[in-house]
């Protein structure tokens, strides 16, 4: 095929195109890269990212830098009823009510918290995206049968959504028995309706857009339209939600442990359990409650800040 | 035989609890192979709905009622199953939409969007499709196609986006191309380039083109045959020259009269058509245009006006048409003809 433009005009066009093209690093950039650039310029995102990064690093190397084993009752001889020694040069965060080093337990507990948060979020994300994606595709393009499928799925999701999340998690945890897996499943389960609802709404909104009609006008098959055009446009809010869910998952997992539904395994410290334990000695050593509480809050805050900043960066309405 | 023959096409939207809307009401027209046919009319006269009905892109449901016939190459498009339609769309009939930005997927690169048509209908593998996509972009006048393939719609100018969409539409060398107001969202200078591109493409590929527009300047520059639509019916059909030289239907005359003309006397006023497209009479109660028509007589009310002069190439649906000589509307001023070179690139600079 030859160009429809005459050679002379094509030449002129090429020269102008050269003049017009900005430095090449400005062009040929993908949307993701552009979002990342906006993210880097946002101080909120930087703070969030630093907190998250610090937390992740601690979770990974925590067991290596912890001065004592988390279960060793190194200071048991110093514990007397009503007396728990505070911070000292040997024990920077002091001892807990069983004479174990609080700093070591905090460091090792970080890994547990991160693990529960990530696995729970992944579980909720996968199940939610599956259900929401199915419902969204069915409602957007499936005709009458599709709308019926969507209705059935969504009524089920609405039921889950109507229940208070912690209550739902508690019932799931109670049903499955005490274990770490239970906590992950319970917390993940709670986030399923959020992801499903979000993706479905996003997909339905996207399937009304012109480019979906345009791709149908090109004769593309329905699954290609859904997977190649609707889904990629709908995922951004869901991914942002995953970051935000990570924050709530950490809080909820700690909540379940606090309520005694967490892992029964006492050898692995967990921030929620530590908080529950500290409750008993609150009048003697309130700091013991403050350390894990601050840990949970700061971590959750980090993920929330990062998530919010990501939402802003990906939001096409805020794009210049 | 004509490539596409639409006869008595009606589209009725009847949402529960709402007044039913007859968007298209017994519309008939035909397109021969390689011909450029215009569908002209105000907003809301059923142009786009007609195009969507032919493509089978109207939502399917009880509240959308499509009747009539759209014979394409012997078969009736309206009776086809969704999957058969999907095979035809993009391969035999393609469509270019009004707004190039919203018609492109913002998060998928141009390359993927062009190649997926090729892999779908022409069974190409990825490498062949990419090569073909680059040559398609080159053909529609996009410089440096290899680089553009990797870019995203927001990195292209408006004119280039429309060029890319046209490349996707002609990728399988369809026999019929429907262009729904392809230039409305673009700058005037770029409009001219896009029109020229469309004209050259349909000429070299032998594709028939249905040009949907409200812009008589576009029609005058491109179309062989023009159908003027009003309230979902064709009110006048004629080849380009007779239509502009001696329009018969008062609505056509009104449309031509509302265009500014270069040769008008200073101070001469434009004559708009009274009222709006919403002041219509249902066709079965008379001529839908009668409430806005200066030439309306008693015979206009009561029954649908018949098509007159059915044996000539110039037909119209009016009981009291303008005489052959017509009012002095003359050929519309064709200001949209000259294509300033590369204005699109200037647009990028600024």
C-alpha cells in the first residue's frame, strides 16, 4: 500500500513532525509511567511509601535484628505482681508481663502482621475480582440473561456488604476455629464484597463508553471486548482499593487477634495479641499497649496514604 | 443490484413508563458499490440510530423495536444472529465514529487496537499484524507509524486519532464504510484533511461510503447521492448537483438557507428554519415538517405525503414542493474544500 499523500506533502509533514516532536523521553510514555511520575511529585505519596517500605523491610529483616528470641522469658526474674520493668539499655522497649523482650516481639510481629494483611487482601481481591468481573461483564454485555446473572451475584454480595465487617470476620473465624489461616480467610472474606461491587460498577460504567461501542463495531468478540478493553479500564480503582484494603486488613486482623480469635500459637508474636495481653497490665505499664497500637496505626496509615495518593495519580479526571 | 438497500426501516424505543419514541420511521435508501451517499439532517432526525441499526449495534431488548429490511449483499442484516453480525462488522461493514478520543481505548496502545482487528478478521499472527498495522497508519497519513503504534490515544492529536480510527475501520478493506459525523469533533482545517483522506480511501479501495452529517458543506464536497432526513424519514433524495441547484422539499431549502454564503449581500439576514426539530407531527398524521413549513397547505395534514417523481433520480416527499427552478439558494458555499497543509502538526506545536 502506498501513502495517500503526495510525496512532496509527505516530506513537508515529516519535517513538521520532527519540529513538533518534543524530546523523546516526554513521548512514548505509558500511562503507568505517567501515573508513577505524578506519584513521585506528591509528598503524601512519598510519606506513605516510606512508611510502607520501612514496615516491609522490618518485616523481612526483623527476626535477624531482634536482640532476643521472641519467646525467651529473659527477664522473668524481674517480674513481680504490679511491677514490670520499663525500658532499659538491655531491653530498649522494656519487658512484657511474662518477662519477654518487647522490642524483639514487635520486630518479629511485624512479619506476621504483613503476612496476614497481604494474604488476606490477595484472597479478597481474587474472589472479589472474579465475582465482580463476572457480574460486570454479564450486566454490561450479556443481555437479559446477563442481567439476571448479575442480579443473583450482586444480591449475594449485597448481603455480605450489609453485615458489619468485623462481625462478619468474627463469625467466619468462629466457624473455622482459631488459626492463622482463619484470620486470613476471615479478613479476606470481609473485603470480597467491596472488591466485587467496585469492579462491577466500574465495568458497567466502562461498558457504556464509546470505545466499547467502537470495538463492537469492529466485530471484536465479546470476551475480547471484556478482557481487552473493559477490564483494563476498570482495574485502576480496584488496585487502589487493594492498597486501602491492606490497611483495614491489618487493623481487622489485629482486631480478631485482640478478641482472641487469632492464632493460638503463642510462640509467634502478633501485634493484636500483644495488645490484648497488654490490656491486663495496662495500669502498670501502659507503654506495652502503646507500642503495638502505634505500630498498627502507623502501618495502616502508611498504606492509606499511599492508596489515596495512588487514587489521585490514576484518576483520569485529575490528569492534566 | 445495490450493495445496501434499506427499506422501510423503523426503530422505536419504548421504555417502560415513558412515551415511545420513533427515532426512525419507515426510512428507505440505497447505496451502490463504490458510491458515496450522504444522510443529512438536524440532530435528532435519526441519522445515528439508522447507522447503529444497520450495524446491529442497537441494544437488544424488548424496549428497542427494529423493523424493516436492510439488505446487504443479498442477505438481511436485521435478521442476522449476533455472532454472524460480529463476523460482518469490521470485515464487510465498518464504522467511523464522531469523537475520536472517546472512541479509542485510553489504556490500550494504538498498535494493539489496530492489530486486534487484523487478527480477528484476517487471521494474521502478531508479527504480520504489526507490520500491516504500520503500513495502514502510513496509508492514512500518520508519520512515523512504528513509533505511533506504541503510543496511547492521549499522546496523539485529534486529527491523528481520527486517522487511526479510520485505519482500523479500513483495515479489512470493507465493502461499506459508515462515517458518523467523522469531522464534527475536529478543527475546521483538520476536517478538510480527514474528508480528503476518506474520499481518497473509498476511491482507491472501491468502498461504498455512507456519510452521516448535518453539515451541507461536507455533503457538497463528497457525496454522489444525498438523502435528506427529517423526523426519521427520507424527505428528499437526489444526486449532489440537482439537490443543490434545485432543491424541491421545503426542509432542504430551509437547510440550505441557513448556511452563510459568501456571495450574500451585506446586511442580508440568514433565514433559519422556524421552530425546532421537536415540533413534529407524527408522520401518520401528515407531513412531520408541516408545523415548521412556510409552504404548508391543508393537504399537508391528514395523511403521510407520498414520494413524488419516483421515476426520476430526484425524489421528494412533499405535496407542495418548490418549483423546479427553486428559490434562489444556489449551490451552498463550499468553504470546507481547501486543505491547508499540515495544520495538524501546527496544532501539536502550540
